[in-house]
C-alpha cells in the first residue's frame, strides 16, 4: 500500500479548486516529483516480488528495456558505505525521513540500539555523495524536507496558501 502524504492530497485538492494556470503548474510539478519516487519504489518492489521486466513494463505501458534502465539508474553502489550497495536513492530518502522522525529513540524496538541522529547523518552523506556525482536528480534530502522546500517555493511565488 502506498501512503499518500497530506501535502500531496492538498496539491490534488488545489488542482480541483482553482483555474489559475501558474498555481496548477506548481502543483503538478510537486506531484510529478513525488510520483517519480513512488514509481521507482513500486518498480523495485515488483521486481523483489518476482515480477519480470516484461510484466512490469506491461503495467507501465513501457518496453522491458526501459524498466531495466529505470532500475539501473535507481540502484547504485554505496559511495560512503557498503550498507548502501544496491539501495536506490528513493529508498534512501524514505529511510532518511524515518530516521529523522522525532519519535525515534536509540532505545526503541525498531531502532535496535542505533542512534537516529547518526543513522540520518550517514544516509544524508550518501545522498550528498550521489548528488556530487550527478546520480541524484533532486537535492540530497528526505521527502519531507523536499516537501517543505517546495512549500516555501510556492509561498514565495504565490503568497501564503
């Protein structure tokens, strides 16, 4: 199941509520960025569950070679640590958000004694290293931070919502 963040639901509602083309273009841009990450994530999940490139391509109305290229771009060798080998940048963004959640504590069951601040810092360094090599198409940040930046950009151009 894909959880649709509140910000994305707000963007969809904004599209339905206004006929201002510039505002709607800004909403579409935000939605496209989020959907690109979701598409990559779902493509990887389908592959992990044993679906063939042909099946995934058919679902997307794309050639299997295009799916393969998408997966190849999404997957990367870890630049800062081998823990990140084969982990897509989209997945790293999700992990960064998870570790940056204020509810995370070193003593928590899911954290297994790991320090959330250290883990978030490790992931951010990996994203930044990928950005420096040109492997990252969006800024080295988690999804929530990208959403906040997009919100600030909208407010700068269109005033407070």
